[in-house]
C-alpha cells in the first residue's frame, strides 16, 4: 500500500494539476453555441446585456463570443486592451461594447485567442467581422454565421456565406450585403 | 368655476410638451432613421436631380474599380478637389500619411486617392507578413501588427477581392437634393450608410466635392 508521504505527494500532484486540466478541458470555442445564441437574439435584446448602448453591434458580438465560451478576462482598467468582460452594465470592459477597443483587444491576443484572416473563406460560425468606412474609424461589428440559407437581404432564400448583427438588426444575411465597395474589413478567427 | 381655465391651460401645456417633446426627439434621429416614404423615386425626379443621382452611382462604380484594383486614376472622373470644402483634420491626416504632406489645396478627390493608396500599402505589407507567418506555421503576432502599424501610421486591412453583387445599385435611396448655383447637396443612402454629399458642377458634369458620413447601418 502507499505510504503516507507518497499519499500526500500524490494529493499535491492531483491538486496542482487539476486547474491546468480544467483550463485545457475548457479550451475550444463552441461555435454551435455561439451560432445558436446569435440566431436567438439577432432580432431581440437579451435583458442581461441590454445596457442602452446607442449602437449595439459590438455588445451583440461580445455576447455571441461569450456564448461560445471564449473566456472573459477581467482587469482593473476597463480600457486596457488585454481585457474583455461583462459582469453588469456598470462593470464592463470597453472592449465589450466599443468596436475600436475590441479590435485592439483582438490584435493584442492575435495568435492566442484570435487570428487575423485575409478572407471570409477562412472564418467559422461565431467569428467577428469588423468594418470601416472612409471618414470613420473601425465602427461596425458583425458575426460570421457560416454558410447556409439567407433569411433576409438581397440573397434571401439563397445558399451563401452569412452574417448576423445588431444596430441595424439582421439575421443571416449574405455576408457582403449592404457593405458598399469602399468598406474595409478586419476578419478575426477565434482560435481559442 | 375658477378651475376650468386652469384645466384648459394645464391640458394645453401637457399637449405642448408632448408635441414639442416628440419633435425634439425626432429631430435628433431624423437623419438616422429616414422613413422610406421620404425617398425620392427616380421616376419623380427632375432631370437635374436625376443627373445628380447618376453622378453619385457612377462615383460608386469608380470606387468599386479602385477597391478591386487599387488603381485610383479613374476617381477623378467622379470626385474633385474644391477649395470651398475643407477636409477635416482626420481626413487630412490620411492624406499626410499617403503623400507625406497635405497642402491647403487638397480636397475630397485627394482624400479618396489617399484612402486607396494607404489601403493598398497596408494590404501589401499585411499579405507579406501573413504569408511569412503561414510559411512558418503560425499566425501574425501582436509584435508583427505593432510593427506594421508603426510603419504605416494606421491599422492595415486586407484587400477586397469580391466584386459587388449585381443588385447593388438597387440599394441606393435618395432623400433630398438641393441646388445652390453650381453646388448640389444630396442626402442619400448607399445601402449601408447615410451620407450628405456636396457635388459641384463643372463643364463636363457633376463631381462629388465632399461627403459627410451621417450614419452607418450596413
């Protein structure tokens, strides 16, 4: 049988490795859950996150990422680019609801939580799409929804790449719908 | 008996507050949420208004060409520098980054050329960095992006390779077109954004001399 020191050592090893195992086990962005959340709330407002932002696009994108179990990162300074969290409407990071700050957050974690992509073809359901127009900063956020049947927009009823979003609430429209030709994109793939 | 005048005054005040209150609110949002009934149908436009609508749509054809090729040589067929329309500082900065200076005479044409010039430079560097990282079996890192941003002076974006869908011209809505001698002011929506555009008349036709972004609703 095991001696007492060996038992203590074994217990220590188990206790020490448990958090690591737990973190590793929790890794893996749940794209199905993210997509389901986007489908549920693309035309509505989840009361938990309904903080009255005049433009809700980034708030909605953050909710989708959160539904996919991308871990929140809380810190003291809400405008610190490395952080991203929501506890309540009064305890929330800037990156949760502000597009340029979220873009800076994605850049900060590029290669760890997100990976910048050159085309929509590399994205998966639940990935962020940010955009910018002449005369403006990175000012709009949407969710890539994968391929499927467009529910509305110019390709309604057709099979294509899709996106959903808030501000102008859209559910499963063709990914390029209503983006004029001079619009730039930042495409982020969640690699957590 | 004496209560009746107070009741009338009170009701009048409540009514006034309701009307003024709603008017104040709608004034704040009037440009952001323009009812479709206010759209000017092309069939109802005067000949001159139709010319303005055509000039704007033609400008977007040139924007699409510039987006897909980064060739800005055709933008001057749709946009113009006009000293009456000064570039705001943030737009002037884009010109400075692109051409290393922004003389007083620059206007919206130069700004749009700068927009594509910077986009092309950023896309090329980004692609180089991305390909290098992919060859090494990794993603672009934070340090790579920081270096790019320091070198460029802005956050780069990849090029767009997909042409606009055939129906994109149907996205346009024109709400108001006013003429002031050789200047036309047009409130229009391109499907994703609400703009106030200022066009100036030249011998060859109308050119966009400025655009102010009012709302985004892609």
